[in-house]
C-alpha cells in the first residue's frame, strides 16, 4: 500500500496490478541476465580491441580527452592477418544477436522502472540512478552501433567519440549492477532447474514465488506462453539475426544470406569484384585525379622522392594474400595484392629505425583522408603499397593508382588513392 506522504500511485504502469504476466519473475530475468553478462563482456572486450586497432594514440582517432580511458592501448599486431576480421566480426555480429536478449531482459524487469514512489531513500535513489545509466547506456550503445553498421549517420557528432564515451558509462553501470545482483541471480538460477523449465507445458506453468524485487505480479493472469516458449522465442529471434548478419564476416556462400549487411552483397565479378566501402565518386575522386600527373611523394627525415606510377612499378614487386575487414563488421576473403613493400619504400628515404608512417590520400572529402601506421606494420613483409589485385590493376573504386594494404589492419586505415608517404623517426 502507498504511504500517507506519497498518496496513491498514479494509474497505469505505476500500479503493481498493471503488470500481470505469470512468467515474469527472478528466474526468467536471471536467464536473460546471464546471457547478457557473457555477451556484454565479450562486446566490451572486442570493442576495446577495435579501438586499439585504429592506433588512436598516433592520431587516427580524434576522440578528445581520452586520458586514462586509453590506459590499455597497445601496438596492434599484424599476426594473424585475419585478427581484426575475427574481433570486429564477432563484435558486430554479437551486438546484433543480443538485441532480442536485451529487449527480453528489459521486458522482464520493466515493472521496476515504474516503482512508486520513485524515491523512498537515498540508497534506493542511487539504485534507480544506476538503473537509468544502465538502461539508457545499453539502449544508446546498441542503437548507435546498429546505426553505424547500417551506415545511417545521424549522430550529433563523431560516432567514435559518442560510442567510446557511451561504452565507458554503460560498462561502469553494468559492473555496478552485476556486483549488486550477482547473488540474487545465482540463487534464482539455482532455485529452478533449466531442464525442468524446458519440460513444463502451458497447463503446468505457474508463477514464481513472490520475490523482494517485486517482479512476480501479485495478481497474475492465466499463462498464454510458457517460460520455455519465452526463452525459445528470444533464441529464435537471435538465431534469425545471426543468419542474416554473420555472412558479411564469414564470406563465401554465407555472404548471400547477409541480408542485413549494407555493403555490396553482389559487388560484381572479375579481379576487382569484392566489397567496396566508399566509391571514388562518393569522395570526389575522378579519373583526372589519378591520371598521368599523379605522383607518389615519399618523404623521410631529410629526403623526399616524387615517383611516377611507372617508377613505382619498376621497384621490386611482392604479393600478399590479405582480407579487408571494416568497422561495420563486413570483410572480404583473401585477395592477392601486388605492390611495393612499405619497408622498401621506407629504406629509400630514411634510416632503418622508422617509427611510423603518415599515409595521405588524394581524397578531399569525408573522414579518414589519412592514416598513421606503426613500425611493426611497416616492417611486416606483407604490408604493401598495392598497385594490382588478383593479377589486374586496381579499379578506381579500389584505390587506383595505389593503396595501402596491411595485415590485420582496419579497412579504413588501408588508405586508398595514396598520394604521399611520410616516414618518421
């Protein structure tokens, strides 16, 4: 009963009798919570790895005031070549697959969001604030992530900054929530055996005993779905999303099933018939920009060379079999790239202790017109300034006359339409 100081609860969802589902309770909430505990942890770890892969401490990401939030950054490795394809593919696919689980978890605890009175004590106020950060953070991260992989850029600022800071706010609230609820979740899962719940039919579905969190309705209706059905429905939704998404990362015949993938499910045939992120037309590159007047400017500490494409082709050529993997989760199979090793270009203009290279593109519009690569990426013999792919010249959309290709590198840092390389010690 409401106390005398607050008066009766407003009508609708603020009254406990409004929520009457007989399957809502601690056990079902804990099942979805356990799935999110594992899934969100993997999402956060792979998200941190994705951010590290961009070499943000070298200026490839301009998120301001990272400060101690960038404590974990490290030199992103080049082995194995498919590393970023794996970590980012897992991050994006898992993020999509967890959407039904997140929605089910929110449904299972929605009565708590309408507790009345809203604040009974300082402790309860802090708990509700943590819930606001938890639920708001989860919705923000999932929505911005899905908008990004669908290339629907409606953000009021940089996606990278918003997603980066949002992730830290969300994970702080998530860790606090887990610390507060892990005991109750464990007890709830032990109270009812999963095998028994999966065998319970509709006729034998009963509400759980009353719980201190108030998830079990005081006046439940007759069941229209079993807990087995609820878990199965969420699982089926996740499975469908998995089937419609994972092909963009796995490639091969599965790519045809990736109906939620926004990029080039049918990119054409021939040597250049594989996925493209941004076309030349989209960033304002024309055939005139890459014609006979094009030069590759290679700079060192005290030397500079200007090379025609013919002169670059006269340098020792090497071949690497490498995929392209992008932050949106899509990737290609291995393509056979031919060109000049970055290490050989560095040796033309500088000492052997080169620390990094600034790669500059002819691209004049859009983001990521340049990228910085680390010394380990330069030294890897598979890192190339590529001039050809699969035995043919690069197409204009794939970066003609020259592009960078580096193993395990995020696709956006494999700069296309390269005009300059500045090797720095």
